[in-house]
C-alpha cells in the first residue's frame, strides 16, 4: 500500500474533494498493535465497570428494599407507640366514661341518630311527687305571734285565737355526742341466808370492749362510715370534734383490732354460702397493705366473689389462681369473669367450672384500639354497635322468657347476630393489611369466643361481669381515701365488713340496724360472736326478722 502524505499546503485538489469516510489512513504494524491493545484494554475496563455498576445497582436495590421494610416496621412501631401513648394519656387525663364522644358523633362514627332531648325532667311526663317521710318521728313545736303583734295595729284590741292551726313540716337532722350514765342501785339482804350475798348490785351494761368507754353506737358509726361509705377514721374524728367529742386515734385503732374477730364467723359463713352456689361473678383490684410483719411487697389484691344472694371479699398478697381455688373450692357451675389467666387456670384444674367471659371488656378493647389511630375509628365504632345490638337482642330475649313462641323468635335473632359477628371476625382476620391493634383485638375475640357465647344457650348467664366490678366500687373508694390497710388485722376487718355490707345491700337490709344488733349480741355474749348466727345471716332469716332489719312493717297474715 502506498503511503499517503497529507500536508496543509501541499494538498492536491483531488484529495480535498474526496469524502471523509473514504479517506485512507496508513498505519504501521506497531501502531496497529498498540491501538488494538488499547481498544481491548478500554473495552475490558468498560465491561468491568458495567459489572460493578450492576452489582452496585443490585446492592442499592436490596438496600432500598431493606430500608423500605425497616421504614414500614418503624412506621408500624411508631403508630403502635402513638396509639399506646394516646391510650395512656386517656387513662391519666381522659374521660372515664366509655360513651361515644361528641366529636365521634359529628364524624359519623355511630349509627345512633342525634337527639335534641334536654336533660332532666321532660314536659308532659308525670313526676314521682314529694317524698312524705312518714317513717320519721315528729317533734311538735308551737309558733306564736310576738306579744306586740297579737293585737290590731290601729285600735290595739287583742286578736282572738281559733283552732284551725296551720302546720308545716321541716326535716332536721341532729347529731349530738352525749354520755349515758348508768346508776346501779345497791340492795342489802334482810334475811340470814348464808347463800345470799350481803349486797346485791345489778350487773353493769354489756360493753363491746373490756373497760372501754365508747358505746356500741360509736362503733357502729365508725365502722359504717369507713367500710360502707369510705370515710377515713381521722376525718370522722375531726367531725366528732365539732360536736365536742375528742377521741384518740390510738384508742380507735386498738378498739378496731379488738372487735375484728367478731366478724370472722359471719364472713366465713358468707364464703361457704357463696361457694355452694352454681354461678359466680369474680374480679380483683389492687390493694395496699402497709403491715410491717408482711414479707415482700406491700402490693396486695382485693378479690370479690358473689352469687345472687351473697358477696364475699378477700384481701390476699397474691394474684394467683390459689385465691379463687381456696374460695370456690370444689364448686361446680359457671364463673363469670374477665380474661385473666388465674380464672383460666382455675377452669383447667376444676373441670366442673365453666368460664363465661365479659362482653364489656371486649367492647372496651375495641374502644381502646382506635385511640391514637384515626383510621380505626370507624372500624371500632362498627364493632361497638354490633356489641350494642347483641346486648339489645339478649335483653329482648330475657323479657319473653315466659312466652315460648316469642322466646323462640328472639332466640333465633340472637343466634343469627352471633353467627354474623363470627363471620365478620374471620373475614377481617384474613385481610392482609389489617392493623396490628385491630388484629390483636380480633384474635382475642376468636380465642375467647366459646366463653363469650356461653350466654346464648343459657339465658341465666349474664353477658358481662359488671356485677363484680360494681361490688368493688366501695373498696376502690376506700383505697383512694385511706390508702389500703396498715396491718394484717386491718386488712381482715376490711374484707369482713366489705362482705357484710355488700351482702346486706343485696337483701335491702339497713346496715346500721344490723350492725347495732350484731355488736350488741357480741357484747351480751361476753365480747364474743353469737353462738347462733341464724338471726344475722340474711338467707337464714325469717320474714319477720327481715322486715325488722329492713325497718319495714311485718307482713300481714
């Protein structure tokens, strides 16, 4: 091949007119080899760079996917923490009522239509009228005109009285501390019989505490105010000071410790009666015992067990299943309770006990699930309305228990509602993007479904455990006012009297009348409990005794 020489000044017109693509470049063999080596080198470097780029892109894609998964998990965790924080704020600062708020009503999260009904008495509805208080004694007082007003202001002639008096009633309450002084007369014998003492004196009145100056009425007021109304002892003593009576706190404490054993037989009889039932309500709440003789934590628990005619309380230093096992024992029946594990263990150990769980707790779960999560508000309101309809259908069924035809219809409606709720629960659990809090509530609903629907086949089983929770209110008020118990005997007398007063409330017995009669019987029996408890156990009392304790007239024969 001929070498082509190209120069700037010596270029021929023919070469200048040739196309660029057809122009020939003459290289040496050495130059060609070097160019091929460089091309191969750069091509290899380019392929290596492409390979590294693919690896980096794949790694970046993996990191992005991992980051998205971590972000999704963190967002879920943040949402759960926000929901939990909202729930904690609600427990600390929020409304205690579980009624639907006005904001949720405005947002349409309830099916109940808004009402313009005002609070209080409604126009056109007959009232109950004034209470006449005919059971109260009447103290008559005469009211007359002043002396200077008993004559005419013009002629000063005196007025003439006639018998048509005008009477008006004013209810008064007068509480006054006083000393009852007993004068015992001495008698001297007038005979010579050696068996007869020279001087005979009537025995002193029975005292509840040996050499104690406080009468039974004082102890009745102290016990009733503290353990029935939640008023601490120190507040009562301050109130007595306004009446001129100053009592020492130590005197009251020693006296309460002395009379604590008086109530133990009544409480034990109540426990045996409750254990003999075939249906119970049970619940527990925290209690504080400041006793120095106890070992371990000061944290105790106030347990309540009740049947339809009696209530039994127990204060224990454990929340384990040993407490319900020791109280119910070998009983057989249905225990209405919450979903606490101690009751489940009791049912596992005692095959004769069936658990019926509380729908009020389930409703509370759905309400709590939507706190802090606006996306769950509508879902929560829908389930709350379903539970409300379940209550309504069960109430309609209970109203027609004595009418077989209507009972069958209401029973079918109730069973249909239960089936629809079960289907809805399964469908929502199968949703792939179900929120965590909603999933937990629905899983709990599924796990406890058998105990929750036990009332469907047995109308005698209630849907909730509200009876036990309401029975604990007196203890909760006392826990807030006097901070639990300061000793072992103080916890004992609290549990004894909670049992007594709540049982008396079930029987509509006046606790003041019962407590006065029982303490007087203890004083007469030598400061010991009565040998026969029949007159003081409501389920063993006669109708006349019940009327006496209720402060009612005896039934006419």
